[in-house]
C-alpha cells in the first residue's frame, strides 16, 4: 500500500526511464524557445511569482511560476508529486520548461517592451506616444524589478 509503483507509466515516466538524456534535452530546448512559441510573462501580485501564459490561450490558462520555491502549476511539474520521474529518487523534481526558461523569457519580454518604448519615444511631441512610452517603461521596469527581487529572495533562502 502506498509505496507500490504506479503502472502503467505516465508518458513522462516512460520517457525519463528509457532515454533520460534526450528527455531532458527536449525540456531544455523548449525552455529556450518559450518566447518563439508565443509565451509571455508578467509579474503576479504574489511575491516571487510570475504568470507565464500563451497569448493565444489567455491569462486564465497561464501557469504560476515561482523560481524561489522551484514550483510551477503546470501539469508536467505537478504530476511529479504523484508520479515521480526518478523512481530511485522519488522526491526529486525535474524542473519544467517554464521554470528553466523563465529568465530568458523575462529578458525577451523586457526587450520587447523596451523596443516599443523606443519606438514611441520617436514622437516626443505627440502626447499619446509619450504616454504610451511611459506605460511601456513602467511595464518592463516592473517585470525586471520583480525578477531582481525574486533572485534576492532566492539567495536569502539558499
Ligand atoms: Zn511549468
């Protein structure tokens, strides 16, 4: 009871067991391509927590990613509580692409809004452009600050 191995294996358990290297490589690759795959990121109200979502799916379908606790609400990660990937080390959690790719995605998002700000600043005499530029700058600065704060919290927790 309780400690019995769950059969049949989930797809992830099977992939991890049969070809761990390419399984992990695929996660890394997907992590690096989040932005290209249409993912976006924004800070949430909660400390150290970011909402990673796809624009086509909307905010509601997004995942809450916390780089300090190493948690994410996606199925890949939460499934591991019930179906550990490493049966020799069931407490081990393999980070999902959202966790692994978070820093890079934030850099992309910040760069995107900096670009928009730069464009809007080309028209300093246009009141609307100026307001938009200020809005973009507030957006990327808040995201960048949330990341810096999360990394400081992570260092304190280490
Ligand atoms: Zn995830």
